[in-house]
C-alpha cells in the first residue's frame, strides 16, 4: 500500500482570510474534529498547525486518498454545507514527499513566517505535534519528521542571526501603540475583529497597560466575549461606524475582502489634537487608500511593520540566505540518511558472503601456514579483517545515497516508518 506524506494548508499569503478562519478549528473541539477528519480522509497520522496567519494539515496517508483526491476530500469535509465562502484552488497549497519535508523544515525555521526569524512558530509547531502524539492523532512517521524539523529550526537559530531582533506582528503593533500613545491621558484603543491577532493584541495592551480597550466586531456577541475576558467595552461594527466613538487608536485585523474604513469614516472622525493612529494588520487592507495621506489619521500597515522588524535589511538578506542553505542541506541529509539505511540490507548479504570467504581463508591460513599464533592473536586478526570487510562493503552505500539524493531521487516516505538503524 502506498504511503504519502504531505501538507495541505493556507496562509495569510493566499489573502483569503475567511478561508483561513473557516479552517481554524476551535481548541475545545479540535481533537474531536481532527479524529473525524482523520477517519473521513483515511489518514494514518495528522498534525494540525493553526496560527494567526496559517493553517496546515500535516499528514500521512495510507488510505484510498492521495494527491489531489486528498485535497478535494478535505475541501468536501470542511465546505460541503458551506455557502457564501468563496475560494480558488490556489488559495490552498499542497506539498507531498520531498517538497512537504522542505516546507515543514522552512516553516519551523521561520522562513515562511510573516516576520522572518520570529521565534513563536517553532513553539507553536512543537505544541501541535506533541498534542497530536498525546491524543493518538500522530505516530512514528510524523514523530520522526517533526523531531527532525525541530532540530533544523535549532540549527538555523544557532548558526545564523536570522532571529536577531525578530518579534511577532502583534508585538510590533503593540510597540507602535506604546510609542504613539505616550503622554495621552487615558487613551482608548479600538480593536477591530475577534481573531487570534486581536486576542494577542489585547494581551499586549492589557499586560502593558497601554489604554482602555474597545472591542469592535460585526457580531456584537463575539466582541462582548472579549470585553468580558480582557475588560473594556464592546460595540457592533455598524454602531462604531455610525457613532464614530472617540478613540485614540484603531487596530484592525478582520477577514474582510475589501477595505471597511473609507473616506466617509475619516470625515466623521471627531476633531482631536493628535491624529488617530490606525494600524492595519489585515490582508487585504482594512483601511482604504484615503488613509495613506490624511492629517486626521496616521496609518501604519504590515509593510511598515515588516520594515521595522527587518532592521538591517542587508544583514537580514545575508542571514536568510544562510538559513535557506541550512534547510536545503538538511533536506538532502534527511533523505540521504534514510536512503542509506534502506540500501544497507542490500549490501548486507554481500558483506555476509565476504565475511564467510574471509573466515574460511583465515581458518585455512592458521591451520596450514601461520600455525604459531595464539588463540588471542587469531581473534585479533579476525576482528581486524571484519572491520576492513565491513568498511569496504558499506562505505559505497553512503556515497551512493548522497549521489542519488543529488540526482533528485527521493526515498519513499513510506520506507521511513520501517527503517531502524539498529536493525542493520
């Protein structure tokens, strides 16, 4: 039976936030939903990674579904009865085999993150993988690949400066809030949306006592829930637009497919001594182009925050290149190691035959020509010959494995599960 290792996901880069939100499974329901999904798709193992900017299903399949059929089956599972949520095939990415391993290594090394080098993703993947192991959703194959991915992430962090100064998008936004609101008496900060980014920002605002929180959402009940959790007030988005509640800062991170703040909102803003700080954390943007240059507001968007996180761009480029090389070498080594182990049994028979001939020759030599050696000396000669024969028998395996990987030959991930070096 063919086994497939793959990753199906969508991220903020696909710019379909509604799709991202729909695939984000509530934590309280997560294990139950993933068990159901695992059964429906005929998966052997699954790890579910959900962050504020990506959702990924890391899987091993031995069932009837693989490749594009598996993707379609997953779409059916989540969207069969869903209306009004549009998406295109390229809103998903789907990697299998070598590409999937490379993507996982790049993800844990933070090369796929919104802020390259940020530290949160490795912990988020470790938690996801450990939870999958603890609940029986993942097994030996994903354990092997996941642990290797975490090792690669450590190596990238240890051998490059890619993480120097790197922080999350939420913390960058919080820093902007803290700097801008200094000296403002009892400022009010409106957080638009109720996704994970909003929750993170609420924690930052609360922990650093940056100001009063006003939660704003299309569905007022969800805003009420956050207001109860963090303190502050809540208001429906329509009421926020109509009444133009006086605020000192607005941070927006919704799943809207078009700007929700326009020129009309700026006109309704009450006059204040200091422009209202507007931080746009949405893709696509929540603030229209009218906010780019208007004296009543000061707009900060994701490109600006990313530039702040990058610091020395030249050095960042150099360190990212180093990290890419480490990941590329790690992928090659990963497949080379496993290919070497899979090839060794083939050479093992040859080794056994060579040893049989060598022992026969030595026995004949000690019996007829070199008759004066003690038993201890004979044993030493046997051990030396065994080492020489083993080296000559297995050394070509490593050379051949490296060469095959260089040529692009992939070991089927199916083999990994059954490979154990100690068996050789």
